[in-house]
């Protein structure tokens, strides 16, 4: 199973857009253009040959390296550079696993939404075993749905019935 892209590119794009609005520094603008090119490539990642993806990944990585080492005088830009630098090895995972890793984590967040609603409606759990139990059941059910299996059958299989 391919690794996830954490933090998701969409979240970084949002952070970059915020800094572009308030900073005169060119680095956030360059990061925004870089992210746009990654998103554009993500749309056609399954149509490209492995050698092409590898070359594009190297090119994007070189571009990002140049952007991240560009000196600037803006604290927000430096913070953004540091954040992206920490996540650098995760940003282009979608190119290593064409069609298997999304550039955003929207799908994952949609799967988490029912658990968040449950927690807010019940004001959380009083016992850790209850929280862990629900998390385990949700994991089994969501995995079954993703693989096209019946959630009920997956639960039965998991508990050994």
C-alpha cells in the first residue's frame, strides 16, 4: 500500500495562498506556481510513462530545492519554507504511485467526517475502549468499502464468526 501524502498538498496550497496575499516576497508566489504545476501533473499522472514521471519528479524536486533555499526577509515566508522543507519527501509521493495516491487528502477527510460528527454529538467517549472500538470498526468498514467488499462480511471475518 502506498504511503499517504501528509501534509496534503491542498493544505500546503492553502497556506501558500495565505502568505501570497500578505507578503511582498516572491518566494510564496514561486511556491504557488510550483504547486499548480504539481496539481496539473497529478491530473494526467496515469497517462504518463514511468520514465517521464521520474524525469518530471526530478525536475520538480530541483525547482522546489531552489525555491526553499532562496533567501528572504519575511518571517511568514521563512516559516512556510521550513514547513514545506519538513514535508519535502512526502510532497511528490503521488508520482511514485500513479493513480494510487491522491494529491489531496479530501477522500481521507470525507471518511473521517462520520467519526467527527459522532464525537461531537456524543461529547466524546468516557472510556478509551469505546473510542478504540469505534475506530476499529470504522477502519474495517471503510477498508471493506474501498476494496469493494461488504462491510458486514468484513466485520464478521474480522471477529472470526
